[in-house]
């Protein structure tokens, strides 16, 4: 499948960081998502019911990020991708999650992680 829904540049604040001070203050994050999904039906029908709402996905990402204070972007990204796979009919989620800017002594525009997750195979699937 070559179809993708793209949501890039979603910015929000979340409680994340290794130190209590980082989590207390929160940090600005940017999420770039690519969702692999079959868009042929929506392309033919022109009906929102036949696709995934970008707004719903974006709202869910922000809600998940704010649901708990994580120490690492790796953990937050894993929680978000696992939830999106469980809640939306997608074949793959690619999430780039970055701190903008990261709390570093060096001048860095952003630092983060990118993970790709697919649904776990069901029993009997290879």
C-alpha cells in the first residue's frame, strides 16, 4: 500500500523530561505523523466517513501526550503510536516527535525520535 495520511508540524506543550523541573515546566513538542491507510474508498466516495479525520488524530495525539508525564520521548512516542494503532484503522504509524528547542547548552533547533509501528499480527497471521 502506498497511501498515507500526513499530519506534520503539530505543536503542543507536554510534561516531559528526565528532571522534575523539566516535567513541571513542560516543553514545546512537535509531532509529524504519517499514517499508512488505504484511501481508495475515500478517493472514490468523497465521504469523510470513508477515511480518517486528521482533526481527530491530531486531537488524540495532544490528549495522549498530556495524559501522563514521561521522562523520555521514546516512551511518549511509543504510547502515542500504540494508541493510534488501537483506535484507528491504520496499517502503520510513523511518528517523529521532537523537542523544539531541546533543553541543551548547545544551539540545537530540535532533537527527538522517530518510530514506526505496525499492528501486532493476529493469531494465525504470518
